[in-house]
C-alpha cells in the first residue's frame, strides 16, 4: 500500500454465489418453452431488497406470476440513498455503498438498466488520509510503518494458512474446526504491537461490524480467502452514479406487483403450496421466497414451525450493528487542507470519508461509519445529536469544519426494525450448525439474501447472486 493510498473499506449487503440463468433457460425449466406448456407458477417474495427484487425479476422474465411484499415504505432494503435534506442535488449512501472490480453481476445489471458507475479511485492525488489515535493525528502513510506492516503481514499469513484447505463456498464442510474459535484469539496469537493491534482490530470491526472476539474464525477465514487474490486497488472502486438506490428502483419498476408497507404476519406452507398473510389478506402461491433479513423473519408466524436448525438460525444468528451519520458542509474544507476526508480513528465515530467525492458542487458530505461497539455510542441519540457529535469531533481533525455544518441524516441499522443490523456476522460456533440450513430450501420456502451464503457477503453483488440462485432453484422445482 502506498504512503497515501486510500483506506479500503469492504462494506454492506448480502450474500450467495450461484451461476445466473437466463430467461430462456429458466423458461425451459418451468416448462414454458416446451411443447407442453405448464401453468406458470405463482410466487410470493417477502422483502424488496436487492435479493428479493432480483429473484422476482428472474422469475417474471421466465414467465412466473410474482408478488413482492415489502414491510418498509420503499424498496432497496439495506441499499438506501439519502437525498433530502441535502442541498445542491447531492446524496450519500446510508446503506450498501461500494462495488468491487470482481462484482460482475452488479456491473451487468447496471449495464442492463443503463446505470453508470462512479470511479471512486479518481480525484485523490496529493490528498492525505489520516489516523487519529490517542489524541494525535498523523498521515496514514506515516502510521503504517515497518512494524505495523510486519504485524499486518503476520496476521494475514496466519489467516491464509488456516484457510489453506477451506472452500469459501462451503466452509462448514471443509474446515469445521475453525468455527469454535474467534478472530480475537488469532489476533492475540501474533502478539502485535499496540499500533498494529489498533489497525487490525479496526479493519475487522469495519469489515464485519463486530469486535474480533465476537466473530467466528471460520467465517472470517472464508471471506478473507475469497478476497486474497484481489488487490486493494480493485476493492471499493465504484458506486452507482446518481445513487445506489437507482438499481432496486429500476428492478421494482419492471415488476408486475410490488406492495409497500405490507409486512407479512404469517406463512403457512406444505406440499401443495404456501399461504402468506399480509394485512388481513391471504395470498396463495406455489412458492415463497423469504428475502428479508432474519430479524424480520422473527416476527412471522410459520405454520408448521420451521425445522431445526433453520428455526435456530432465524432466532439466534448474530448481526453486526452499524450507524452511518451523514453531515453536509458548506465547503469541502478538508480538501483545502490537503486531506481526502478519510480518517481512521479510535473515537466512537469510527471511520470517516467523503460520501460525495464524485459529485459536483462546492458543498461536501462527510460520512461517519461507526461499526461494532462504536455503533452503540450513537444508537441512543437522535439524528441531531449524532450529527452534532460528528461535527464537533471531526473539527479537531479539520479545524473550522464545525462552523460549516448543515443538513444531516443518520441510520442505525441495528435499530431499523426490518433489518436488525447491517448484515449477519456469525459468532463462534454458529457457522457449522446454521450455515447449511440457511442455504437449502424448506419444502416450498426458499431463502435469499445476505445471510444465505458466504461468497460476497456484505455486498450488493451477493444480494444479486443470491436472488438469481433462488430463482434457479424455484425454476428447477417447478419444472
């Protein structure tokens, strides 16, 4: 990493890895392209995040009749672009934000809908990233000295050795022993320097939304092995131009029926089909896609009850808390001071970066990303108090910035009632018993979303892939 290379942050949304099927292939599986035409299956999709919308889109393109039910008053799930109350046409991502070079399905969907991509690697020449630790502010390149680099290399070398025989597509089967351990123990084993520990703990907290000791070593090793061949220069390289919510909006616009503010209260299922209760109405279908986060499924009565260990997974799987606070300033003072806006800190605000870096205008939006234990500082506060704390704190890094603070917004994902957290973060001992149940259908119930797999966990790419996988399975079952 160069002296002032941007600090990479692998963040937010959904899982799964499946080979996509085209509409023609799916139609053939459904019997719609054969000489003997079968009745199109009826499917109810619970959840209008990227996973649910993708599944619905694939199924409708194959000829199925699909109804999407969303408890919120908007589509997108944990993809949420904030526009109001920001001035000057600017916006910022309160949820899933970045795409990586290897996110081929996300890029393919953007091409399909004519959505351009922002190159977030541009415009940083000569601007410094900072580290705030113990009241001191230093350039990131100076902080990342030889000793810290040695700690980082030792930690990841040990991680990759543990993951040598692990298949990221099925870690529970290929390296089950790692599940009983936590990442904090691995970090302790290399005996890092205080600065190395600070950096590594922060990276883990930011990327997985929990403290190292609360994260399954198996889950961590699987995710890190997936990204081992990917350089920092190819991670977090784009956002969707005009806002990430443009993609779920485009998907929803082409679907036959998407109902908002429609929380599901009960799901009955059996060999003959499913019945979904929403607002006192019963919707009968051949299949049901459960594409909502597990905390939302805890409010649904299933009849018969979900089998173990799926019921255990729904009830117990750990989710990581993240609070994003977005503050718009009258100017991008940090740039005039030769800084990019990226700050990696030991403060409760966690990390900061400029959320409007590829947008026009003199104003700028600085984003505070508080993950894991840091999120707990913000959750009891209202939006105004969160914004005031962020502005007061970053003023110590960028003098004079507090005086230019304007509109603000904030989302604490652990408190968002239909999310319950930023994404699933399996605790030690949770991957082996729960992972297989989340990946397989239960009769006519099919799960999709971030919690259903490990490849591309925490990304929009993963949401899309999980939706495609679910559509394929339903097509096969219907055929």
